[in-house]
C-alpha cells in the first residue's frame, strides 16, 4: 500500500462518537465523492452514494450511517477500465433515506440550484471537532499524498472551487496555510511544507503516519548533513592540495633559479619537508622539523618562500637572511 493509502486506512479505523461530527463527515464524503445525483421524472428524487479507493473507507461510512443515523447502506465493488482496472468501492444509500440525510448534512437548500448547496453551512461546523471531522472525511474520500522519501506533498481534490475554498478556510482555522490550484478544470487544495503535512496528518488523527513521516524526515536530515560534511571535507582537501602544489612549484622554481642551498636553513628545511610530503598538513610539516614548530610558523616560512619565488619571476632583487 502507498503512504496515502495507509494514512486513509488509519483514519478510517476511528469512528467519530459525536453526532455533530458525523454530520460533518457525511457532508464532506457526499460532496468530495460527487455522490449526489438528482433523478427527474415521475419518481424524481435524490440518489446518494460514497465512492472511495479503499474498502476500509467505505466500511467506515457504512458504520457511521448505521450508528448515528440508523441507515443501512449497501457496499458495492466497482472495476473500471478507464482507471487501468483499478478496483473502487461504493456505498449506496437507500433512496428513502436520501432527503433526510441531505438535511442532516446541511446540504439541502430549496433556494439553491437543484436544491443542493456546494458546501455545508458554517453552522454545521461550529465546533473545532466538526472542522477536523470534515477535513478528515474529505481526505479519506479524495485525498492524496506523495511518498515523503521523494517529496513532501499532500492534497485534496475538490469537486468545485467553492469546496476548495471551504477546505482552505477550515485549514486556516488551525493556522495551516494551504493553497489551491486548477488542473484540467478541476481544483486541488495542496500543502508542500513538511511541517504543514505533519500538522494536517496529526489534525486528521493519522498518528502512525505522522511517526512514519518523522522517521523519513530524520533520515533525510541525517543524510543531508553527512553529504554536506563530505562535500565540505572534499572541498577542504582539494584546497589544501592546490595550495601544497603551488608551494612545491615555487620551491622547485627557486631551486632551478638559485638553488635551495642559497636559502636560510629554516626555509630550506621546510622546503625539503614540503616537497617530500605534498599531502601533509601544515601542522604535520611542523612536527617533522627539528626542533618542531607550530602551524603558524610553518605557514610563515612557506609564505616567505612564495614571496622569494615571486620576486625571482619578476626579476626583483631578493634578500636571503
């Protein structure tokens, strides 16, 4: 199962205990799954269904309807060629219960087109628990999430722009900043920051998924730190080698032009040590001398050698003391 499937299945295992929350969950599920249709003609009326990718999600709503509304729905299995043979699950609600459930979910409005609201009234989500329930339900039905090892991304596909704005409004209530985008005439609410993804999963009750996400974040942080350290060490090594090669080049130039024996003994000693130990650090070179000297002393002598080489290249007079 994918990370998103595991998160949805985890959310589905917890059934809300309050009737107010069940109404919010029902409203989100009906709207998000596009599960409301109107039949014209002599037997005009509404037909309700909830469709989801996981059987656990459909069973969640089956139990919710039975416990809080006394409605027994029917679970069906769907297989569509248009979805590469993917199996989906549908909960079909008895038509005699449709009108009452639409009223319970706050979606019936005789003044709205076809008597249906695009989003439930704010009064339906008066309490913080109801807002959580609505968001959780919307994600269970039409939410998606990238594998956090690849990218931090969570989204909810919205059946309309009004629904997308309503989801963002309720996320903002919890200070979670979400954005919306229009893809092929369909709206999507999305989050891309790891902290926001973690917060929204926590809000929806997917605690195990949050722990899995945190483990991935820790591994990625450690890996990034190691890579930065390796890159830094590699850069330092390259810089040290470039400096050492430049010093050896200066020493050989002096030897070619005037001979190293013309250099004062301290400079001659460090010159010979450097030529014979190209990869050794300044501190290591200092320990090879007799008597040993510190890193700053080695650096001063090599800098003096570079100055002498530069003057020789420019034809300037040099003083060897």
